[in-house]
């Protein structure tokens, strides 16, 4: 029997008793969700009382109380407890409205309509966001107000605010709340930093040595490919995570999410996270932490996939879902089994597991991560513009490799060429250039780019080509399609005469169809069925549907 994966080489399963119970497992204080970001000891005395929340934003005690778990630091102890928790969760799912249910399902699988951003729409939403920010008051706004005084160009700038509007799906009220939470939590995570740090973008050099080590280790990585819906994919290997202090972990994750939030494609399309757990609850702090990050960053985390195996982890996830809000709990997906079973489950959600940095032997491949981190450092030091390492969904890639040819954007461009081929062939040179221009315009209007790889496989990156090169690429696609079409026609012409000269088969060839008599008789038989033979019953007619792409 294949080993369950990932697993602890020393103890594959937690100790259990004959009656099916497991020892009571309490999440250590240093990573209980009460302490992940909202440590009560870090709240300043001058803040309002309503700032001292019992639970961090995104958590609720309502369902946990229904299941009988009011102490949110304790995992259920028996199978009966687990069954009770799962029953409560099932009822809550059934109580969702149709719209809420569809929204959660569409987020997990990646069906999401991206709003068109014309100037009128954006200016209206930015003005609405400004009004919402002025209406918010209380202790949580003090960090935001301080940031506005320190660097109003950054805090009130269009780029910063538009990022939050996109990730909150242009809900101005939610975007305003997220901006307030961003500065409120940032002040706590970096309490010992100089005041000006609050109101500027974070750099790698701002991190403590321990936090830098966490980032460089690659326990949290960006996949070199998006999922089938065009969303960025993050991999987090909690079972390999090592950190000296919780503060260092907070700073490392904050930096990583800061880098992600300045990516425009991430803002518009969202992200999914794949968490590889280590089988013990104390290593499962990432869903809690990312719940906070989702509400404090310009990053739309639409689904969290947790790969887990042990009974302890199963109990812990059930408890975690009880304390999450509805938005998060139904976007948390669990996968268990062997490595092959886990990979298959993730592939069904459109995640390319060929690019997973977590290897079957529980080691990490940091090749792409090192390249990504170096690109962030160069951008932060103004050495270069942001490097393009992960193409967007509709980007057209130059190159003959399998990855380039099978990229969704490249295949879409080939389809556009095929759709316009007949018109292209019937025109002169000037008109052909106009048709190629039309294809380029369609790609650009949908957010796509024409990208060419520059440099070697280790230090290189994608670079967007100019308009003339893009048009030449489309023209090349037209020529390639013509050559393939001519080649196919030649093969058909060469094989056609061979069908009728096989002396071993008696074939009454029809001049117009070149089909054997047996096939023609079969065709006549089905015509008779349509007319109403076969025991006097009328057979349903079968119509061929024309599909317009």
C-alpha cells in the first residue's frame, strides 16, 4: 500500500486509542488565531475598546457554538465530535442562497467575470471609495490617518487604491475596510520600525535577517504557470517550514503578499493557494494567516487547497471551518491520499502540478523562486521595471516549445487566425496587414501581450515586443496555418486513390462520395429508420449541430 503523503517519517499517524479518540490537541499559543495578527498585548492603550476584537476579522463563533466548540483553541476529540462539526457545516452550506452558493463554487473553480475598466467607471468607483474612507471612524483608522499624513501621494494615489478596488470586486465599502485593515495590521506587524515605513512599499532589505531567511528558503512560492482560469497559484509547504520567531514569519509573509499585490494580473484575476500540511495542527497556521491577509491586502485569494493526510489534521480542518466566516469556509478545499491522489485532485481544479515546487521526496525546488525573488529585488532598487516571469492567460508566447505552443493565449491567437483565414487569403497585401492588425488589437483589448523570452533559462524573463513585431507574429501564424492546410490536403489527395483498389474488398465506389457500397447501404438503412420503419415506430431524427466558435 502506498504511503500517505505528506507524512512524518517518524510517526505517520498520531497516537490513538481503541475507542477512536485522539489525544486532545491544542494549537500552541504562538500561532492560535487569537495571536496570529491580533495579539491583544500589542494593542495600544489609546485605541478604542471596540478595537479589541475577541476574534480576528474573518472569524465567527456562531457555528462553533452550534457544534459545541466554544473554545476556539481546541480541536474536537472524537469521531462523534467530528461528525457533529461536519453536520453543522453541511447545514450551513444548505442555508446559503443560490447566489452565495454559485459565487463560492465559481471562485473555487475559477469562473469569474472581470469588469471592463474604462475611465468613467474607475473615476466613479475611486470617488465612492474616498467617501467610504471618510465615513469610517474608530481606533482602527489611526494607522491609516497617520499614513495619510506621512505620505499622502502613496496612500491616496490612484495605483494604491485601485488595487484594493479590483481585489474587492469594485465594492467600495469592502475596499475601504481593507485599506483601513492594511495599515492597522501593518503597524502591529512592524511595530518596531521607523514611522515612515508605514506609508511606503515594503522592500526585501526592510526584513530582519530571520525573515529574509524564511523568504529565501522558498516555503512560500509562486508557480511559474497560472491555473486553467488564468489565476496565479501559490504553493506553501508548511511541513518544511522553519522559523525562529512568529514575528519573523509574519514579516516574511507580509513581504511576500506585498510583492503579489502590486501585480495587476493578480489584482484582476485573483489567486489560489495550495498548502501542503505536515500532519500536525501547530503547522497549519497558514489558512488563519491568509484569512487575515485576504482582508488586508490587494490580493483576492479565491480558494485555499489544503493537502492533508492524518486524522489529527482532519479534525483540525473541521474545527477551522467552524470558526471561519462563510466567505472563507466554503472556499477551503481539503485533499488527502497518496501523492498521486493529491496531485490528481488538484489537477481537476486546473492547477498545473508539473510546476509544483514540492517534490515527492518532500524537498523543495527553488529554481523559479530564486529568479522571482531576484526580480523583486531589482524592481525595488529601481534597477529594472517589473520582470514578466508568469505570463497572463491571454498572452501570446514566442517560441516552439510545448509550453509556448500550448499556452492558452497562444492557442487563442491561433484560433483567431483560423477564423479569419478565408478572408485573409482572398485579399491583397494591404488588406492582409489590416486583418493581422485586427487580430493584434483583439489580443491587446483582452489584456493579452505578445511576449518573447530574453536571456537564459536561469536569469532570463519574458519581454513584451512592440506592435510591428506582434503583427509580424500574427502574419507568421497565417502562413503557418496555410502550410498546414496545404499539407493536410496533399495527404488526403495521396491517400484517396488507394481506397478503391484493394482487390480483397468488393467496393462499389460512388463517384461523388467515394464510399464503399456497404457504407452507402448503411446510410440508406438509417434514412429508412428516419422515415419510420423498424416495427412501425418512428425513430428520432439526428441532426448535426453547427458550432460557431
